[in-house]
């Protein structure tokens, strides 16, 4: 139940700007999760959610993925930009093709980024396998990695 509720929270904050615990509690109730404010607070802490300025100018709950991306050393971004050939999602798995010998370096860069919803990574010589909790998380991670690789920070 806890896993399903926390996945629902991640879906909710992706779908709309949630700026208070009360609003999050209401939206969870609409999805069939009757929870207390203390449970919502604990879930926020366990999911490492942070309040940050959204696109609409309002502070709302988000994963700290964006914050980690901002704090990521430039060398890690450079590794991603120069070593990654392609990123593809297949259900909850992502396959990252890299230049020969760069799989471990790209794996270390992705691990440093610590994307939300990522269970783990496995690096080979020229391939990185990233395992996400859900198909949606995999799609989000894939999209974010592609943006990061194309644009940098």
C-alpha cells in the first residue's frame, strides 16, 4: 500500500503543482488513499521531495532530481554529453549506449545524478542498463537525460 501511495504522490506532483500537504492529502483521497497529514509528511521526507519554484512562479513539491542536476559537477555533464550515443526506454528499463570504454564513467555520472525512481544501474564496456521503479519513471528519466545531454546544464 505504501509503495502504491508513494507512486501516486510522484504521479500527482508530475501532473500538477502541489504546493501544500493539505492539497496533496486531498488529491490522494481522490485516488482512494485516505491518509493523515503525518503520513503525507513522512512520505514527502522518504521520497526526498523538496519545495522549489515551479514554472508557474509558485513553490511546489518536486523531486530533488532538479536540484541534484544543478549541483552536478560540470565534468559529469561533460562525460554524459561526450560519451553517450543513445538513450532508450523499454518499459521500466533504460538502455544507454556509450562510446567504447565509457559505460562505467557514464554509470558513475548517472549514479551521481541519482534520478528519482531509479532502482539501480549496471554498467558494461559500452552500455549502461538503468532500472526504474515504473514505466513512467523510466520515461521521465530518459527525457531528462536526453535534455541534459543535448543542452547541458
